[in-house]
C-alpha cells in the first residue's frame, strides 16, 4: 500500500509542478515563437487596434515635440549654430522613420509585419535621446520627450525590441 501511495503522491507532485513552472511561451515574453532557421512564427497577443493606438500616440507626440523643440532651439544660445542643425537633422530623421512606420503599419493586415519599421524608428530615436540628455532644454520639451520616450518604449516592448 505504501508503494501505491508513494506513486500517487509522486504523480500529483509532477502534475502540480507542470502547472506551476513557467512554460516556454511565458519565458519568451509577449510573443510565443518557434525558431526554425529564419522562419519565426509568432502568436500575437495584441490586436492591431491596440498597437495602432500606441503608434498614433508616438506619431502625434513626436509632432508636438518637434515643434516645441524647434521653438526652444530658436530661443536658445544654439540658435543658428551647427549644433542646432545637427539636432534638427536627428529629429527630422526620427520623424521620417515614424512616418514610414505609420505608412507600413497601415498597409499590412498584421501589426507584426511592421516590426522592422519599428526597429528603424527606435534606432532613429536614440540620437534624439542622447541630445535630450546632453543639452539643456525647457521643462516643457523635456516633459514631452519623457512622455514620447515612454510611448516609444511601450512600442519597443510590444515588439520585443530594446527600449530607447
């Protein structure tokens, strides 16, 4: 009888541990994929509408940020300098990447298909983040960048990409 009891308890323990231990899909984050060479299939956990809302917030936030940053630069000691030109070039490159992201996002049925465009936009945001850290801007522009960066990082997280 004790052998039967032992195997019963052992079986229950194995069953319970399989329910408690995180599965492969949970360990991989928001998307579950199977890597077969370069062919990765992902199970989407967000709707296109949910991701579209984040993309919209990023795009609208970047427009406000660019306008207010430009106004800030025109009122600063950087006005007319090469440094101002480089900052504006970084921001324009970032805005262009976001415009391309939006266009590609709207073109596809699956939001995941725009992942490369999200990566490009995040890469374009990094020099802007560096400029924001290394230059004194008004509290308004710093707050706008902080909000925009939060949305960018939310987008990065959605696509399992590194944050800004």
